[in-house]
């Protein structure tokens, strides 16, 4: 596919983050990072997903919501598209599989085994996707 030099190149961005919500530094990093996207995929969970949804919506991105089977920690949000509900692991894998890059906002710098955010990061790395991790203190790591 050819692209005119004056056209902006945009991408599909996946997101994963802590249910505890993002720090102000993470929100700022995410907001800057979303400037390169046109599609934004998230898992409709309380905390970081809800905050990221609002940021993406304010930036005018096309939002794809990947619904979980359990509505216990699910947020009510309106996206441009909604995927059928699946279990958390399948939902997280679908977000990675349908996007080109994963933005992640974990609650700390230490990788945890029993964390959906870190499991999604590991899956994205395993599938050779670009992963940008925005840590709570505002530092950024690419994997």
C-alpha cells in the first residue's frame, strides 16, 4: 500500500492497565502516546480502562470495547464497536491480536505473575508486538 507523504500514518493501539487506576504521570504519557493512534482497544474494566476510554474519546479516537464475560468489574461505556463478551484471558489476547502496539499502565514496576496487566504484557511480547509500559512515576519502557 502506497502512502502520500502528507498523509498521517496512524495505528491500532491496544491497552491494558490496573483496576486501581492510573497516576497523573501515566495519564499524561498515555495521552501523548495516543496521538499516533486512530483505533483504541480496551477491556472495559474499572480503573485504568475507564480512564483511558475517556482520554481516547476526548482525543477523537475510534474506540473498540472488548467486553468481559463477568460484569463484576466492568464499566459502562459506549464505544464505536463492541466485541462479544469473553473470559478475561481471551479478551486480553484479542486486544493484543487485533492491534499493532500495546500500551500498558501497571500499578508498579515489579512484574507480577498473578496480574492481568502483566499477563497481557507477556502475551504481547511473546507475539512480537511492540509494548510501551508507562510506569506510575512517568518512566516509559519499550519491550
